[in-house]
């Protein structure tokens, strides 16, 4: 494998065992736990000024990634804008609100960051086929990056996935299997197919060690775009929590390297119809209980059994953040409010971050001089029919 100078290998977050990245490709060979890329931070030789002077997407942070720009499978994902939202700030009673607009990525969502790194790893391991189950956006991104790398992709989507996701998996040449039901049903079909095709390389959330590693670059950019000032709060629409744990890792890395001071409070925003993380946090649990009957319009965060909940809950507590759940009605109304007051097109699922922030403001979790960052993890165009249906239901 061609890796970066500081990259050491992979460490299991459950049993702490360490592995060579050329040999361990997915879950921990010892206990089946999640593997996390590790680094020799003393070998990281880059300055804030050098990072800020580069352009060309997330791989400009290559010193803190497993793979460098010379081997990356990339479409220059990343470098998305941090858009000020002054009317939202006034509404929330804080000094500043920013929206990190991940809808500007090549396939319209933050999933591109993780899939770029995961598909790069697949190429480095000599894979010819990649596979995953997805609620929608990750499948579209996987098909796109597999196409760029010259790999065959196999994507399992639930029937409720958006038309855009389904269409673009086909357009990128992916083999698509539509499974009746929800994400868990698609996951079962994917697992059965993996059993039948052992040569397929998995791009599944927290099965590959690299998707959360790609998404940590969102926080690198946030810190840089705020002139290296640490925001007070980051609110993230949470299903599997991949981006949340990635950004928490990034915040600690930047603080340890002396690029920033401290870490923000991270908040997991969920829908009331599927809120296993919020429920576990409220009850003081270290691991979630699977949500028995998920029921939310927000398919992207309708993850009833998030496998990394101990890691997510640890990040929330150690950062002095927390979790919040709001109704579908509040989430969809937030989509419209942001669009009509700031012009920003937030995906309906992503608007859980906005409605969650309003709830947190009502609970006096923010101070008047705070800076709050909301993650818009996908473009609103993918959910245009849902948002418009909400408007029509209001007679608008």
C-alpha cells in the first residue's frame, strides 16, 4: 500500500489491538470491532498556513489522512463553503450561525468524502468489486467513485430511497438492487450477497475503517474557515454518526497539534420517530437500544440500530455536547424556514440540524456570544418533492 508518512495503521476502538493496514482491511480480526486509522502525530510536518494555501479538495489535508493526493481516487470533494446565516443567528439568540454546505460536493452530499477514501483503500487492496447497503446518498457516492476508479459497484437500496439516488447509481454504472422496506432490509440483502461473493470489497459504514476518516475533513475546513477559532457548538444530523465521530476526532487532532484551542460541543440531532442516540444519551446509557418501530420521513438518519453508538455517545459527553430529537413536522418546517430566510437549500433529513438547534436554543443550551455551526449534509434538490409536499399540505 502507498500510504502517507505519519499513517501508522489501524487500531480497534473496542479491544485496542493494532494492525497493519495492508493486512487488516475492515473489522478487527480479533474481536470484530471498529478499526480506526492511527498516526504518529510527531511526524506530521505541516503548518496552518501551508494547509490554508492549498486547494484541490479534502486530500490537501493528506498529512492527516492515510492516503496522499498522488494515489487518491478523488473528484476534489471537500472545500465546501461555510455560509453565514445571520437571520438564523438572530432567531437562535447567538452571535453567529454558519451552515457547512456539503451539498456542494460532486454527488451532492458529504458521503463523497468518505467514499473517496474508502474507494482509494479498495484500489490499494486490489479490489475489483465494491458493495454496500445505503439509505441513498452513500450508494450514489459509492457508484460514482467506483466508476472513477474503474471498479464495479453493487448497491443495495431500500425502496424508499429517493429517485435521484436510484437514477444516479444506474447512471454511474452501478449494479443496483432495490429492496422493499427500510435500510435494515437493504442491509440484510447486502449481507446475503456478500456471503455469496467473498471477493467483493465492502464500503459499508464502520465496516471499512475509512469512511469516518474522510468525513473528519469537514471539521478541518470549519476550523480553517473560522480563522482557526473553535466554534462553540456543532450540530449534526445523526443516523449512523459517521461524520460526528470523524469530526470529533479531527477537533482533537487539531487541538493536540496546536492548530486550534479545545473542541466544540458536538450535538447529535435526530428525528423523534427514530432517535436511539438521543434516547440513550438522555437515559445516561453507554450504548443504545435498537429502535423497535422507526417512523420518520428522514430516511437518511432513520438508522434504528447504529453500530457505533458507544463511540458516538462518548464523543457527545466528552465534548460537553449532547443529543436532541425533533418531530418530522419541525424538521420539514426548518427546511422551508432556512430556504426562505437564508436562501440555503438544506436536505429534509439534514434540516434535523436546524430544528435541533432551535430546540437547543429554547432549552437555553446556547449563550448570546456563541458561534454555532450546522451541518447541511446533502443538497436540498434530492428532497425537493418532500419539501414541496410539505408546503402543499400547508396550502402554500
